[in-house]
């Protein structure tokens, strides 16, 4: 549910009153250096990954027509790759990961192997990636000539041993409580929901939770590489997919042929994941203001005010109205944030969201209800939403140690909310299950350059809300020989899928030839949406 370029629909809200944002990433405290026991465990896991990869190379993938209900028409093919749940026990319990592909569109001579994609999350499915070829995406046409486009559902996601934390219909039910607390009682209620959510994850998916980590997904990626018959992988990761790529590049530096990371999670250990969450709140506020400025500039189309302050006043008025009486009985402040947050995420959402807002102010409440309320009849979509949030929570809570002190959460979020109110509390409640997480929390990988790592291409906009710009700078420092393309003054999350004549040819050149510019590049922004 978290593919970068198809997200303009509202994300659902979890039972913790928590937002499932497209790729909303959260946060953690710094962890101590790995002990000797940890190192032994990592060695066992590295051996287990090599065993699983060798097994997968031998088995290959039995490509077939995709199941009808997956919505992936021919010539896309689907298959399965078997991986161990616990890489320290490679002959123990196994799960199957769903993979799909479409062959390169050029000649056999033009083919350069498989390009494997992850859209982010954690919790996003990559299975839609081959549809960029069937839908004839102009941005990817050159690369498609050379590469098979390969997508997969990561462990726990979609068709790959999916996990769950709560009944999906319960999960999407609206209206939820206003994320911004008015009292200690409100905070207490949200804390109770967060604890119940964590307990629900353990009750429904406890056997998988200890193994729902980024390093395990990176090991899965290497097993997929082997199953594809590739000595080295070509990889495209967006949002959380950049962190997966950074961890993969650290664990398997010699297994990468080419890697593009777009809209980068700051991989510093002390940022994963608690601090990332707090930094995100600041960045969301900045991008929200960018959107309000654009709406004000286009007042002739939207009639929401000619200044940012005027647009903000209308937003606060809408919020207050929905808090007092949820619109259509179902759209309260939580649902509004679920819908409106797509504007700071993606420029592609600017016009649709401003249009719905404009209609509401002009007296049409139905457009807002249709856009922001859950569709209780869409059981398949609701299952996907709940699963996406479950995986998001499981991976981030298990990847790293989180603060367990409520005083710390309260202090940090109260302070931030004063200046950055748009997302702060919603984001906090989404991640609070990590404070009472029922399985052992691990130590993040120390992302760094290893032997054989090729030049990695990093692409980032300066005003990105979900993955602030500093993340790209940090990964650039850690991956020696990497190149950074900066889209200055832009902020859409997921840059490589947009049309920008300064960026698209450079991504093509890198993937087709392996060449990067002699120095980092700064590009002007892609075109601003027009109402």
C-alpha cells in the first residue's frame, strides 16, 4: 500500500489512533555497540543467508501466470522464493515470498539483468513495479529496454506470509480520536490503544515478530538475487527502500552491480527510528506550508485565501468543525490528517486535495467524505491497509531500541507540537506501540562502505517531508564513491518517477552504463502542479 507514485488516496488510521502514512517513518534511541554474542549471531545469520542463497540459486523461480486476483496481467509473471524465517537457523521454519517480473523490452543483446525494486514502508509491496512497463511509463522506457523489472512482497507483506495486528475492519473504522490531545486523559487513552496494538501484534503474529527486521529483509533480497540467477543485483529503492538498500549494501557490498536510492532515510544508527520520527515532524510542517503557499497563489482556482495564513485559518476551521461534529459522521481530525497529509508527501496530490478542500468550503461536504472516510465495503483494501501498518510497526519496533519512558515521549512531542503541529501527535501515536514492544529490540546495522561496493546513485529533493534531506547527505558520506543528485527547492517524495530533464537522463545513464557525474549535481525543481 505504500508505492511511491500511486499514493494520493488517504491512508487509514490504526487502532492506536495512528496514521498509516504512505511511507511514514518513525524513530529510536542510539544503541550500544554489538556485543560478542551479537557478533556471533550475525556470523550465524551471514552463514544462514549464504546457505539459503545457494539453495535458491539451485531451485530458481518457477515463473507462471500471476493469480487472477493479484491484478497483474500478462506478460507479467509471478513466482515464489523460499527463505528461512530465522537466518541463524537456515534449515528451520521457511516462508515463501511472492515475486513478479516482466522481461526487458529490448533485444537479448541489450539485456543487463534484473532491476529489483522496493517502494518503501516498511510494509510496501513492490509487485506493481512491472506495470511501469505495461503502462508504458515514458520515464522508465529506456531502462526497461535493458532490464527485467522485478518486484516482490517483502516478508510479512501482502502475499509473503502476511502479518496482522488487529482486525482490518476494526483498524479502518472511523472516526478515530483527535490525535492532538486536549488533556492527560486523552493521552492516557492513546497510550492504552498503543499498548493494546502492540499486544495484538504479538497475539496475531508473535511467531514472526522477532524476525521482522530490515537486515532479514536484506538477506531475503539476496536470496531473491540468487533465485533470479544473478551474480549481482541491480536495485532501485525509494523511501524506506533506501534504508533497505543501505543495509543490503553494508551486508552484501560485493553483490551489487548498480543501486539507485531515492528520497533517503538517514541511516545513522542513532536516527533509527525514534529520532527519524521527530525530524520528520519538522519537515512535514515545512512542506505543508509550501502547499499552503501554492494554494494561496492559486486562489483564483480554489478560493481558499490569498495568503498562507488565510489558507491555514480555513484548515484550522475545518479541523475544529470536524472535531465538534465529524463530517458525514465519519471524518474527524484524524481522518482529515490521513487525507491531507498526502499534500506534503506528493506534488501529485496538490490539485486533488485543494479541489476537495475548495468544494467543502463551497458547501459540498460529500467530496470530503468520499475522499477521507474509510470504505468499509472494500475488505480487500482494508486488509492491505492493516497489513501495511502491521509490517511498518513490526519492522521499526524490532529494528532498534525505542524509549520506554512515557515522560520522554510526552516531553519531546509536546515540545515539537508547539511549532510543528501538523503531524507531530499523529506520528507519535502511530509509533508508540514501540515503547511497549513485546519482542527483543535489536541494534541497527552500522551502514558503511564494504569491499566491492560500486558507486551508488543518490537522488533527493531538499524539501522532502517524509525523508528529510540530511538523510541523503549522511548516506552519501557513508557510501564512498556515491554520487548525490539534489533537486533544489522541490519536496515531492520519490523523485525518480517524476519528469525532470536534469534528473531522468542521469538515472538512465547510470543504470545503462554505470557512469556517474564527476561531481555531485544540483538540479532545478520539476514543474509545479497546475490547477
